[in-house]
């Protein structure tokens, strides 16, 4: 049927191993059972996406009660914490944007928490000194020991903060002027521990990669957060673009750095203590998306690894708690969702043998039914979920219709990178917090002289191997006339080639190797 000189086996040997001398091959039965079990497991998580969509729609009118506006003299004090590390390209913009927030100076502190080892230190100090001259309560806190990374910096800053409420902004965020005024009044309710705003995207339209990232994040913020928060379920603070109550952080055990997702970890610990979180979908906080594939992979790797670390730490506590079963189940699905990448790898590797089994045991309408069932179980929930995201954000127009399909391919192409992260998440070492580089440019790409360390090359080569493998599988499918499998296989084929090609191409220095200016035209 098919043979390829690059492989140590011929198709005849593979076919005989799968089918055996008769129709009752044990190997074939085992492969079908394992494949079916993986599809069932993935379908459970796929079914959860439909549940999120239903909850988001069913609770669409159940947004949080907006507190009434109060006089400036009644506003609570707020410490704005800016954790940064080697952010030479965006540090000025960050500090100046925060200083421009519309909030009374006498109850507004800016705390620059700088762990930098480069010229960011000088730029940040200059900005803080300038703010002091303008009458701001501003402090510059520099650590030479980066213990705990971002969590360590925030914990250190907490000891020095003047006020009970703490707003946090990462280096690439640009909050709108009325951000604090819209959110602080929720803390009049003494049960509220944190308030999260919705992220938006400064450079969404710069490339296909940034458009896909924006859609993925919008699914999280426009659907998942809305569904969970409005249904009374646990949801997570996203590390930036929101506010905490100091007492909540302390009651939950403080910022801890035994995971790489300190925000997810603290969110669940706080809610397990009984604190209530508020999500404001109508309050936005723009930020920069990675424009480089390797930067994006590093970010996703950190988030996936950290979520698995948080899963190991928190899931036993959640099941032992007296929370409602619906809350426990939602938290479990949320914290374990990245395990799907471990299931995806064997599913991907089994594509060729399952294709040969499919050719042997099913034809006609039965074969077509099998093809469509596999496609529906493996991919349909993702397409429907992100089509729903397009509707939720009001961009259901022809120019966006391809995005759910492209995002599905991107998620598939990221499987190796994410599966590696999940495996590392089961290790004892919490790992290094690898920052996502920010460029303060429309593309979101970083100069070739950046100190950013790209993803290890072994992942790129494995992805290249998968791209070749699915080129082979597509050829086999076409050769056997199994055209019903093509939509399913094309997702894998396109996803791995896209991620692999972008990973290698983005190794080249951006902007011709020129250093990006450290300051852009951001007025104070």
C-alpha cells in the first residue's frame, strides 16, 4: 500500500502488525481501545466547553452590581505595584501610564518592584524620581536576589505598601485613566478579596499569530471568566490588570513561589478561605501580545507548567473542602485542563496506524460515520467555543471566520511544547520564571539583542518531526482514498508546519538586529 525509505519499516510490516493473520489481532484491539479511551477523555473536556458556552449565555444578564460613584474624599487608598525585570523597552511607558491614572495623589502610591539586572534600573529610578518631584507617593524597590521571581517581588512589596488595596500591572499593560475609580468601590463589600478587569490587546492586528492569541485570550475573558464568576464558581485572578485586598493575601498565606503561576495559586487559596472575587468584563486593561513564536511558546510553557504545579497543590484541598460539588468539578476541570496535551501526543502518534486500521475495517457509510465522529470529538468543541467567542466580542464577520480553524491548528502545533511543560510541572523543582519579552512596538517582536532566551531547540526539531510525520499521514490518507479523514488530519498538518516554520524563522534577529528604542512618545 505505502512505503517510505526514511522509515525503518515498510507499510506491509506495519499492516501485518496491526491486522495479524486474522481479524482478531490483539494489537489492533489494544490500539483501538487506547485511541477510543483518549478520544473519550478529550471529549469530556470538549463537552465542558459547551457547558461554559451555556453558562455564559444563560448568565449574560447577571453581571456584578456596579457600586455608586463617591466623592474623592471617600475613595480608599491604593498601592499600585509594578513588578518588572529587564523591561527596558516598556518601563517608561508603564510608569508614566500609571502616573496618569485619575486618582487622588494623597491616597495613591506607586511602587516599582524592580529585579532588573540591566539598564532598566536606571530608567525606572529616573521615572520614580521625576514622579516624586511632581508630588506623587512613589518608591523604587530593587532586589539583587531574585528569589521567588514575581511572587517574591510582590511579597516583598507587600511588606512596604502603605495601603490596604493593591493594584498590580505587568510591564506591558496600559490601564485606562479611570481604571482604579471603577474597581476600588467593590471593596466596600468586606467579603470581596480581589477584582479582575478584562485584558484587551494593543497589537492584535499586527500578525496572524497575535490575532490568534487575542482570540484565545478573549475566550478566557469573554466566556470562561463570565461563566464562572456569574455562576458563583471559582475563577482566577490573572496576575495583572486587577486589585487585591491586603487582608485577603495575608489570610490565604501570602504570595508563594512553589509554582510558576503564583496568581492562580493564590486565587484558589483565597477563595477556599471564603473570599469572593469580582470580574468586571466592562473594564478593560490593554496589553501587548508576544509577536514572536518562541516568545509565545515560552509564555504558554510557563502558564501550562505552573497550572500543573497548582493542580498538584490545590486539587486535594478542593476535593476535601465542603464546597458544592459543582464548584469542585469546575475547579477540577479548570486546573487539570492542560493534561489534555499529554493525551494529545499519543493520539497524534497513533494517527498512521489508526488510518490503516480504518482502511481495513470500515468502508462506505460506516467509514464516513467513524471519520465524522472522530472529527467531532476531537475538534468540534474548540471550533464552536471560539466561534462563540467571536460572537461575544462582536467580531462575527467574514474576515474573522477562519480564526477558530486557525486557532485549532495552532493549539495542535503547540502540543509538544505544552506536553513538555506538563511533564515538567510534575517535577519537584518549580523552575525558573522565564519572562515574556515586551517590545513596545506594533509587532510585539523583540530586538535580536534582547536578553530573552528562546525555547530550547530540541522542541523545534521534534515539532519538525511531527510536521514530516503528518505530511506522510496525509499522503497515506489521499493514497487510500480516505478523504473523510482529511479535515481532521489537515489540522495536525497545518498546525505543526506553522508552529515549526515560525519557530525557526523567528530565531532570526528582528528589526535587522537593531536595538529597539527604550522610550516612545508617551507623555506624562
